[in-house]
């Protein structure tokens, strides 16, 4: 009996001594990266962490997580995973979470490309929207025109198999110079309701896409948004807010009249950011953030990257925006190279002599969105002329 009592006391003393001598904190290991970026207004769920201790073993299920992440507001936040062992030692690991809208919400395809390589490039970026430039049914099929019906089907097949998951937007070529050849059987006459041809072709193409096949039993995904460009140089040179509102109301009414499914009858407009013509019935507006150099001298000239240049762009661009509405606006920046003097089309981000790589462009967009936040807390940004946008940089 005495030996048993001595053994119990000895074990107790050893156990106590082990706790007293344990000064090593548990090791907490993050699952995933230590710094990540998530979209504004998204739902954030942390990947978690694991924890081990030299005395207590696996402490993963004892981890306490604290977080100040608020995805409704742009900013940098921290998630902390911490755990204590039996001796009171505390181990922790933290993850930085940057909340912001991705630099590229929209890719606007120009010049038109519809090959499998382009499909893979789009899927790599996987923007929320991809704008496909499409010329009329009379257009000659070539690498510089939009896809015809069969080519569009193959292109969207390639986008799907490459993993693209975003929304498809159709942008018909409404240029007056293309009207006769591409849309009107050679006639230059533009009737008052000539715009119906754009909407009819939108429906015709979508009817082809949704056909059920053995490969795609549910059909391919349709283009769910129609982006119609108006103004000087188009077949619809409307120049007042009232005229544009009336025109887009007619578009929307006709889309309903011809039986377009409500899920694919989104209607959007585009124009310069300094314009005030945002048709009230439009579901979205794409503000073109170029051709600013003449109006804003600070934006003129070759657009060479530097932190100071980022500040100049943001400081001078935001006051330039003159839209009557800022909700549902996406700001489109161009990567086009240009043969014109830089002051005419500035600022460009893809000029050969002053190319902005993805890191530079992302830095600029983040600053732009923060500067714009007081006016539009959910700002959307995109790239036009994607052929100049190098995905490998």
C-alpha cells in the first residue's frame, strides 16, 4: 500500500513539474496563404488553421478565432487564430485579408478574337463579365471581325471547357460605316427602328446557344446582356438625355415584346465618363476612361508608370466623371496602343513605350476605387482592348 501511494505521489509530482517547466507555446499553422484578397460585398469564410503542442499534442479543436473582416468596406483586415496549452502558453497565427473589388471585373474584347487561345486567356482571368464584340450577319468572317453564328458557338464552347464562369455580354458593332454591309443588305438607309436588327440578332444567336446537344444536354450558356453603343459615329447619334432615355425605353420594350427570357434581357449602355447621358432604364453603364488628355492636361502625354503617376491619374480622373448616376457603372480603361499623339487618347495603359504590367495596373485600380469610394462604394473596373493585356506579367 505504501509503495502504491508513493508511486501515485511521484507521478503527480512529475506531472506538475512537466507543466511548470513547459514554456514552449503551441505552433499554429495557417491553412492557405497568409495574405489574401477578396471581393467587396462577398462572403468571407476563413480557411482556418491547425495547432500542435510539444506536450499536449493536437490542439486544433481548441483554436479560438477572432476577425475584424468587413467585406462591405474596402480595407485591410486581420484574422487571428490562437490557442493555449495546459501550461498557459499561447500560440497564434494571423492572416491579412484585403477587401477590394478585383482589378478586372470586365474584359471588353477588342479587336475581336474568338480562338481557343483567347478562350483560355479569358478563363485565366475569369472576370465577372466578358464583352464579346460581334459584327452583323453580313460581315465577312475574318480574324478582325466578330464571330459568325457557328464561330460564336465554338468560342463559347471553348470558354466553357476552359473554365470561364462569368457573364457573357454581346456588343454589336453599331458603327454607321458598318451598317450597310453588316446589317442592312448593302443599303445605307437607316430607318428609325433600324436598331431592332441588333436586338433580333441577339435573340437569334442566343436561340442557337441554348439548343440541347449530347455534349451540352442543358445547352450552352447564353449571352445575358446586350451592350448597345450610341452617339456620334453610330447609327443612333442621340445627343440629349431625353432622347437617349426614349431610345433605350424602346429597346427594352421591344426586347420584352419579342419574348426574350427575363434572364437574358439585360440592357446596357456605354459612353465617355464625362458624358451625362446615362439612360435611366439601362441596367448597366460602361464609362470609357480615355480620351481625356484634351480636357485634362495632367492626363495628357505618354502614360509612364510610377507611384506619383498613379496619384496624378486618380486625382484628376475622379473629378472628370460627370455622370448623373453612379450606380451600376463600370469604369473601363484601355490597353490599346495608339498611333495618335498621346494627348488625344490619353491615358493609355498599353502603349509600347509605357506598358503597365498587371501589378502596376492593379495598384492604380486599387487607388482609383479607394478615391471613388465616397461616390460609389461598389465600383467596377475593366479593361478594353484585351489583346494588349499580357496575362503573364
